[in-house]
C-alpha cells in the first residue's frame, strides 16, 4: 500500500514559468513532510520541509503548501530554471525527530529553455 | 552543506558472495543512519535504521540475517548483503543525520548499484 503518492511521473515546464509538483498521502498521522531533489547518479538533496502545524513554507524560489484536509501537498518552483530539471521526491514521516521517511515514487521535472 | 559518502558506487559480483557497502558522514556526526533500497521506477523503501552503537532496527519484511548493518562509529555505517542472489540486485542508498540537531534533515549518499550475476 503506497502511503505517499506522486501521481505524475513526469512534468515539463517552460523556463521562467511556475512548476507545481503534487503529492498525496493516505495516513493522517504523518506530521512532517519533505521534498528532495535528485540528479542522475547522485543521492537525493533536501529542498524544503513543512510541519503539519503549518500550511505553507517558503524558501527562495521554493514554496511548499500543505492541505491537511485533502491530505495533499505541493511544491511550487517559481521562476523555473533549467537547473531545476531533476527528479523530485516527496516524503513524509510520523515523527520529525526520528525521521523514518516514507517516499513517493518521484516526479521527473524537465525545464525547457 | 553536509556530505555523505557512499562506496562503492557500483558493484557486480557472482551469486553467493557477500558484498559490503560503506556509508560515511564526512563533516558531521551521524547519530542515525538509514539504509534504503530502490527498485526501478519505484520509490525509496526504508530497509533499516541504525543508531550509533546500537543494533539496527529493520523494517517489516527485511531479513536481518541477509542485510547486516553495523554502525560502530559516528561517521561510518556498513551494509553487508550476505550470500547475495540475483533478486538482491537493486539500488541501495544510505542517509545520515544527527538527531541531536533537531530538525536537521537526512543527507543522502549517492547510492550503490548492486548487480548479482
């Protein structure tokens, strides 16, 4: 049973536009969510996180939104840049301290010049 | 930023051999290390969590006798795939964090592609 789902395996966006990556989860006990970015042949790199007590967290071009009632989170990247082309994973955990992460399948983002 | 080094990046070996993968935190103390496995086009699946100096905690369905984890120091954890078989072929990736630093996220190594012939 996939508790964290990224239903779009790929997304293509024009440079300068907004990229929106989506993630759904099934377990309402998750209390901390993270986004990781992964380039080929490298490990995932932490991007941004959000606690379940918040509905938005912003860091530069990256904003994560959390809708607890819908069990949905999204990552907005604006403006999108060619270097943003990568696979993006969302992850969730029941315990921010322990951080045993449950990952989605990933979305491959391609930024077109 | 925090650096985690994983070695080797790729290994090919014969069925029945044991393979050791190392995960090192280079610039911070890793009180906790995690080992994940990823099958093609699937998500990263947590295999086990290890705290320095303690026995690893394995996720349901992961054979502890098949996947031996050692975390003897604050900078090194090893995963040994014992008597490896073709079905053990996969991408293995480690991560590390210092739980004493509150909300510090996990920092990942670059992974090991294991192929068993």
